[in-house]
C-alpha cells in the first residue's frame, strides 16, 4: 500500500496549498481580475483580453471553476462566468488566519 505524504497534513494546510497552486499561474490571476472588473463575461470574450488561445483560456477557466473561485451558467453555446464572492471571501479569511498565526508573537533573530 502506497503512503501518500500529502494525506498526513491538516485539511486546512491542504486547502491553502491547493488554492496557492491554482493561483500560481498569471493567466488565472488575470482572469480573476477581468471578472472583478467586468462582473460577468462570456466564455469566448475572456480570451479577447488575454494573450492566450481560447482553448488555453478554457483550461484555466475549468481549473478556477473546479475549486469554486468562479461560477458558470450555460446560455446556449456560451457559458457566462462570474466570481464566486462567497468562495473568495472564504479564501481570504483562511489566508488571513494563516498569515496572522504565522506572524503573531514572532521575533526574527535572523540578521539581514
């Protein structure tokens, strides 16, 4: 039986790592920023604002949707995408708690 080391970490640690992995591509950051600005956008129209092929943008959208950062509703042949504000707030709260616990009562003895 294989022992997956990832399973030995806490649920919150795995969630934060997954979100960090999803946000680690600049195209996904750009997509989130575009959706924040435009509120909603159709599938094909997102690629108009990015230096990427539609198929590549589609893959990034799929990843963002899988983790719940964006939502999509089908309208004929197009999908309308928007940010899931509840999920983004949840992510922000988790990262705020993570960084707060990392820096609280911290005194660095390292020299610059």
